[in-house]
C-alpha cells in the first residue's frame, strides 16, 4: 500500500509540473465596437456569396445581429437572399453570444426594399390564435416570427406539439401556439 501511495504522489507531481510548464496563452477579447466609424442605419447591397451573418459581422463586428437585419428588412427566410438586394442595416447595439434576442418595437418599420423579392416576405398575416393550420411553404421559423415576432420561439411550438422531427411539417397540420 505504501508503494501505491508513493506512485500516486509521484504521478501527481509529474502531472502538475507538466501542466505548469505548458504555460497558457491568453485569447484577446473580441472588440465589438465599430472601429471603421460606419454610420448606422446604412444601406447594404448584397454581394454574391454573402449571407446575413457575414453582413452582420461587417457592420457590428459580430454575426449575432443577423436577426436584427432580417427583422428590419422583413426577411422570412434568411437562407434566401439574392445578390443585388438592398438591405437597411439598423442602428442597434452589437449582440454577444447568449444575449436575448428581442423583437422590434412597433415604431421600427422596415423601409421599402429594392431588388429581387424572392427572399422577402409577402406580408403574411400575424398569427394571433392559439392554433394554426400549416400551409404549403411554412416553416416553424416563419410561424414563430408571425406568432411571436421572434423566430427562435420555433422551439416552443415544436415542444408544445411534440414534434419528433421539427424539420418535417406538412400542409394541413394544426399546431398549438403556446401563449
């Protein structure tokens, strides 16, 4: 038993010395201030290969503000933005990972958007009922935006309806919209 205790102590000392000698490096903090002095709100013309995350990084130095850009421009499917589309970049505070995503206030109305409209919603009606019947082309994200003004609430709809695969919804499904 004494030999076992000695082996444990020696192994512990070696491990401590090993990790001490490695010496860690400090990762610099992310600067989310706009050092390029970009005045917001601004207008941005989407270029080939850009998505809302990259556009958000350009103006806010963080990609997490992509939802603000989508809301400001009434984009219901952020995966479909066409090159040449003009977007309004709202004047909002840069978000960091884990910050709450809030819906826009009633005074924040999107400006008229020029260019292709395939990615822009066709002014679907707000969902105010406690149930909703899915129509062709709906996604849980779209339904959550229309019901709550926040696409991230799709999780609440999926849980309330016990969806085994939230990526698979069909026209005609009747969903409970938790309030």
